[in-house]
């Protein structure tokens, strides 16, 4: 199955540094879909360095409803 990658804005620091953030996921099987949306699992990433600051965000995200998304993962920030 083909993965979908789309730009998003979730974390403030990458946004201020103009580092792109993406969510990548595979379209779910039809049986996971209901009238209010589809359940899916994906990976939100934001990686890069700007102005001497490097960020690397990788967060696993899960949808509960079409308009509600939860996440868990590890966030790492370091300064050069």
C-alpha cells in the first residue's frame, strides 16, 4: 500500500525555525472507516537545523476520530 505524506504544523519550535513538519501514514483498510472518519496510525516528523539549533521530532500519532488525534513519542532538542 502507498504511504501518504502531508505537511502539518504541530510543534512551535520547528515552526519558528521554519523547519517543515510532516505526517506520513498508510491509508487504512476500509473496515477501519466509519461515518465520522477512518482510524489510522502514522509518524509525525520534524528534523533539521537552523540558526544553530537542531531539532529532531519523531512522534507516533493515532487517530481516534476524524477531528481528534492523539500522540506519544520522544522529542529531542539540542543546540549546536
